C-alpha cells in the first residue's frame, strides 16, 4: 500500500495544479472586480482643545459601485459625520460624492457620484452560501489601495452590535484578513459576485472578520436609494429584558426564560400603544415569542407600520392579550 509520504512526494504536479487553479481564481476575480472598488476619503470637523488650529480630521475606507450611474455602497461608520467625501478609482480619478442615505442599524450607507458608464458589481444570494467556500476581500487598508486578501467563509448567521445598539443579523464570518480601511469594501465569491460588505474585525483575535450579508445589504441599499432612509416600526415604549420567575413560566406555560419589561410609554406618537401599561412584560408579538429587546427590534419591520398587532403580556403574573398599532419609527 502506498504510504502518505510516498503519495505526497510522488504527486507534486497535482498539488501545483491545485495551487495554480486557486491562484488563477483569485487573480481572475481581482481583475474583474478591482475597477468597481473605490477608495473613500472623508473630512470631518473636529474640536481639538490640545490643538485649536486643527479644524478637520481625515478618515478613509472602501466602497464598491452597484450601478452604472454612480451609486456606491460603503459602511455607515466610514462616512459618519463627514463634511466632505472624495472617491478615488483604480485609474487615479478622484470625484466628489454625496450621501444618498445611511442606516446605522445595519452599518450600511449609499453614496452617489456624478459619473456614468461605470462597471457595477452584482449581488450573489447570501442565503446560498456554504461554510468553507472561497471568500475574497478587496479594499484599501491603512490607505494602501486595492489590497486583496483571500480565505473562506468561516461561519454563517453571526450577529454584530451596531453603533446604535441594534443587532445586525445574518452576518458572515470570514478568515479573509481585514484591516482599518477595508471597511465598506466588498467580500466576493469565486465568480466576483458580492456576498458581503466588509464591516468589522476583532483586533485581539486572529482571523475573526465579519461582513454584512449581500441579501441584507442589497435590501437596505434599495430602501436608501428610494427613500434616503430605512423605514422601521416603533411602539413608543422604553423597555428592558427581565428574568421570569419559575412560577410565571409554569402558570402561563411559557417557552422563554425572559421577557421585555415596559418601564415607560410615550403617548401621542404615530402609533397606538394605549393598551400597554407600565409594568407589563411583553412575552409575544404577533404570536411570536419575545425574550429580549433585540427580539422586538427584529419584529418591528416596515410591514408592521399601521397594522393592528396582537401582543401577549404578563400583567400581575397572568398572560393577557392586547392590541397595538406600530407607527413609523422615523
């Protein structure tokens, strides 16, 4: 029987062929995608008491073109509080950009430049991703233009906390290395299609990098282009998670260990929360169990605006069903 050492030393051509195929895949993708990836430079006002003469601060990130007439996706945190934005192309061109819309809740922003005939990238279906498939990140880390890293999709269905406290769902984890400046750049598959928007890394951990899924990014970008903002429902309450007692759980035959405690209601909004009382513990919304505030955020989508929704609450330890009408959260 041929042992492992004999096999490895007697099949060098096959190994070289595999490596060459991988290299050709990555270089081919880069050649296809590079002209659609842009460097983003922003100027922000600063109030530096130690250096009063310093009036602005420069920031940088990445982005990519999604339409031939100049729409660009990047991260919200890249262009947040920007006074001016410049976009650079691989051929050296630099143009001014304006913000079309931002969504801090998903860390997605859309820019618009006054250019036509641009090469746009297409979105892949991130729901079809598989752990282990090739992932290629292209961006501008540390101000170095068009740096490429390649790896695999390490995990799917992760969550990240956005700057405003909301959870971003269905986040892709990859080991394609990201650095400051990669933010907003594309994560692409072996066909050069967008599978995610690079958004974060964990500096203390090797190989833990994250991207917002292409399906979510495309959905949010579409709303930002159409409306300049993302519509979400609101109930006009302040709430926090609370642990349920064993007696509450047993008496009401609950499947959750925590609920959402309402400690403030805000009247006179574009919603109807009049049946909610301070002290209520929300345990289900639209017949879906609710254990945390994050669960509530996920359910308060645009489709709930203006719709009467059944809400189950614990009031005095007993389950009560009430009706609310969420309003526009803008």
